C-alpha cells in the first residue's frame, strides 16, 4: 500500500515529466502495435497475391514431351519452388471453355490456339526466387514466353519489404526512447529524494523497501502507456475500417486481427504487457549510484 501511495506522490511532484514518460510509452506502443497490424495485413495481402500468381512458361508447338518432363524435374529442384506441373493445350482449352466469357472468345478461333505450358507455384515470392526461376526457364530450349507479372510483382514485393522495414525501425526507436525517458524521469525522482533514501538506509530499511516505489512508478507508467496506446490503436483502426467500408464496400472486421476475441482481448493484453515491460525496464535502468 505504501508503494502505491509513494508512486502517486511522485506523480504529483513531477506531473509533467510523468506525463512525458507515459506519452513516450504510448508512442512506442502505437508504433509497435501499428507495425504488428501492418505486418500481419501485408502478409495476408501477400498470401492472397501468391495464391493467384503463377509463373507460366509457354512452350513451342510440337515441343518434345520427354524434354518437357525433364525440364519439369529440374525445375522442381530449384530453391523456393513449391510445385511444377505440365498443362497441355487441350487441358488449357477445356479450362477456358468453362468460363462463359472466354468460351465465346475461344469459339472465334479456328481450332485450339493455346500452347502447351508449364505452371510453377513458388514457396516464397521474393525477388530473388522469381528472378532465379525465370532465368532457369529462359535459358531452356523450347520456351516461347514466360509470364509472371514481371516488374509489377517485383516492385510490389520490394515496396512491401521496405514498408515493413521502416515501420519496424520506427517501433524499435520509439521503444528505446521510451526506456530512456522512463529511466531518466525516475532517475530524477531518485535524485530529488536522495536524502530520504539516505535516511531510510540509516534507520535500517531494506533495499526492497527503498527501491520498490520507484520500480512501481515505472510499472504504472508502463501500464497506463500500454493501455492508452491500445485505446488509440483501437479508435484509429475502427475509424479506418468504417471509412474503408464506406469508400470501397470492403468489410475488414472479419479479418482475424480485428475480431473481438483477438483485438479486444489478446491485442489489448499484449499492448499493456509491452508498455508495462518498458516501464519496468526503464525503472530498473534508473537504479543508479544513489542506490549504491
């Protein structure tokens, strides 16, 4: 009980600095929470893109089937390749005929205009994997054309990687700043009460009795910062979901990140735990020479 009382007395004595400490933790939680949301959302988008994107290798008419099988066997050994299969021109034609719109187009041709092809599905759609796979087929005999989205897919992957890197760095910077700010603010409180600490020592008070109020101050700063940070993220996300629904008709509330059991419970607990952890570490770092 004494610890809590001491914490609020310290808060009253250094109100503005305590608000700065809590505000810095809020910013750190916002950055880290934003990184998590954006990272998971981008991974979701990438997964959806990967499900639709294939490297399609078109072969010359009359290309030897045995050579095509050998090419497929070699391609399966490439790093990052998940599946490779041969699609005959007849199978491709039948697939197109199942689509009413494409059926009319196919009927306009005399016979089957489609070539034999090889479709390649990748495990990971990095620029290096795409480039390596395309170069492999480009150097092979019998390949007429290769389609995979080209520079558009590569640019999308590069942009997503850059965004994730920038947000991750921002989160680390804010977290480090929060630790420094909390540590310095509590260190100032310790300095202001150095005479009290000396008196407590003279009367035989234990180290835990002396230190605990300052540690609890950091923990409470972190707890409040984590909860406020989550509340701001919650408000921002709900506004964005509402605006996206109005502008595009897309409802993101079903995405697992934004379901009540995750966003209202797990995400909140994670944000509060992160803030509390930063406050605790900041308080421990502040235990300097006045405690020696």
